[in-house]
C-alpha cells in the first residue's frame, strides 16, 4: 500500500539529516577532484580532448554495453528470484546461494576464463556476456529479498478476479518489485561504467579502459580527467532514468506475522525440469567456467603454488576489509535510505542520487582523489586502513543503499506509530519493529558490499598501506606476470569465500525476519 501523505511531508530528524548530508559531502570528494582537475586543464585543452573521434567511439561502446546488458540482467535476475522464492523448485536453498555467488568471481577472472576457452571472444558481444554473468546477481539478490516480504493475499485477490498467472505477475507483482529492479539495474549500469579488468582481457574499449590507459601508459592526467567527467554525466543520466522508472509509489505490508506465507507455485512436469535446466546453465556459465579454468591452473602448478603463509595472510586481510567495509557502508547508507523512504521530497532525492556519483567512477579515480586529499589536507591518514575503508564505502555504498531502501519501503510507518502509541520508545520501536522488517534487505546489502570488496582491486592498489595483500591484489599481481598457475589459489579462494558468507547472511536474515 502507498505510504500516507502525512508521512511523506514530515521533516526528517535533525540528527539523521546531518548524518546523511555528511555522507553525501564525503561522496563528492571524487567529483570535486574531477571538477578541479578539469578547471585546471582549461577550456581549450578540454574541448580538444573531448571532441576527438576516439571519445565518440568510447561513448558508443559504453552506451551500447549498458543498453544491451541491463535488460538481460533484469530478465535473468527477476526470473531466477521468482523461481527460487515463489515456486516448488528442487534445491531452492542451494540455488539461492549459487545464484548470488557469481559476485564473488572477479569480473577479470571471469573474463580471462572465457578468453582461454574462446580466444576469439571480444567486442560488444563478449563484453555483454562477461558483464551479464558477473552482474546479474545485483538484480537477483534485492529482488529475492523483496519477494520474501510481499503479501501473497494481493496476488490471490487478483487471481480470484479472473486474472491469469502472467497478468497477475506483471500487473501485481512487478509493480511491487519496482524498487528492487530499478535499483539493481542502476547498480549494474554503474558497474558497467566503472569496470576495467574484464574488458581489458577481451580488448573491448570503454571510457574506463581508456582512463586507465591514459593514467598508466601515457600519464596524461588531463585526458583521463576529461573522460572521467563524461562518466559523471553518464551517471547523472542513469540516475534520472532510474528515478522516472522507479515511480512515486511505495509498497509495504503489515508485520511478519500478519499475512500467511506465500504458497509456492507448482511448476508441473513440463516446467520443473526446464526451470532446473535454465538455472543450471546460468550457474555453469557464471561459476562453472571460471572454476574449471582455475582448477586447470591449479593442476598445472601443483603443490608449489600453495604458499601457505602468503595465502593465509591474504585471506585474513580480505575478510577483515570485507566485514568492516560492509558494516560501515550499511551504517552510512541507513540515514539516506530512511529519509528516502520516510521523508520523500527533493532533499531526499538529492541525498539518494548523490551517493551514486562516486560509484560510477573507476576505482583509480576515486583512489587518486583520496590520495590527493590525504596528502594535501590530512596527511596522517595517508596510506591507512581508514582511507581504504573510505574508498570501499564510496565505491559500494549504493549496494547497501538500494537494498536498505527496498527493505524500509516494506516497513510501514504506521507500525512505528502504533508501537510508540503503546508507550514504546522510538529507539526500542526501531529495533523491535523497523529493523526486524528491514533485516532481509539489510543482510542482502551487506552481502553485496562484502562481495564487492573481495573483488575490488584498483583502488586497493593505490590507497592500501604498504604490505597489504588481499586475494584480488595477489591474483592480479601474479596474473600480470603471466604466472596463471601461481594466481590460481587466490582466484579459487575469492570464489569459495563468497559461498559461506552469502549462505550465512541469507540464513540470518530469515531468522531475524521470522521467516
């Protein structure tokens, strides 16, 4: 049901508003870096750099990549979530974890694995394949979390009025998934704008690969900054499109114990095997191919590639960064998500949209901005863990925000008011009512941030303290030296590490929500 107008017009609590503004100001640091560098470049130089035919080619490649990949990710993600959450699918709990696990496979590992199997893979079709297999879980996870909370009574009423299954799905269910789908699609789009390693392996040029080329090969900071500026404009365009698609409706249901659970749909003898086959193909392509490639490297390298001390150190550092970054990102995203859902308006939309700016930039641009700020203004923070976590939050805050927003949208403000009218304090109400209802989405957001940190490479290379060795850093270092056998253990551990974490987060979210 739509949120009451009275809830929309109330001003947000001052403390939440201040916290949200501080988060947004911090997220503007990379944008400020790009703007200042662009101004220092001068209009004549900037226009000459932007009007080159090469920029038109990069723009065409990047736009087509987004236009083709995002709809495919939506179809795959929503279909998989529906099968797992709303049908009597054999092994649904296993599929739920396996369909989220591809986020733990770095896109550059996925890309290299496919190139070793299909050496001719490249261009737009190669980019779409790799991007879809790497990023469809960004739609699947929030959609699955939302489906768990939908009230099935609405769908049953629609069927009682004579609507068929497909009409019920598109007219009743899809509108309630709008937040999750539009948010997930936006995340996929932003990752496509910022992805580097995956497209380098298949020789597909985008703005991000060109930025890296300028920074690392020619050291042309001005040209790279101009390209980063175009990425910011593309991000703003995506935000505007997502805002329109999302619409103004908000959907909520009354507490976890009020409606009965949805009755899983029977797939029948025709569609049950077909559904399992389709999911199996998706999992094999997104997980089987990279795992097979990694195992081949391990067999080729033998026991010599398992350098225990280095591997244990890399695992511990990766887990520590992942857990810390996930918790901090969710905490920072909460004020913005709360204001976005409970206190809608221009201020809320501004806060929400501003957080996506940094995530649309390549990790190297975010890292260089933080390096510049810390060296010039807060030198004691230079090359510290604090800056590393800050970089992760700038890059992955939208992952937490999208899921928290979807979860809070289904925690009606009426329950808070009812709880407080019974004498329960606002703080106690938050922990007993709101947090309980939003827990599944919050857990999914934390899982997404954790998996993103496990895969992050470029920003970590620039801002991490000396001696930092994450799994992604070790893999990239060895693979860059053409030591693919030596890199195999790190690639395998990045894949394996996601499975228990994702399973734990899914299990705990269901326990907290009473499902």
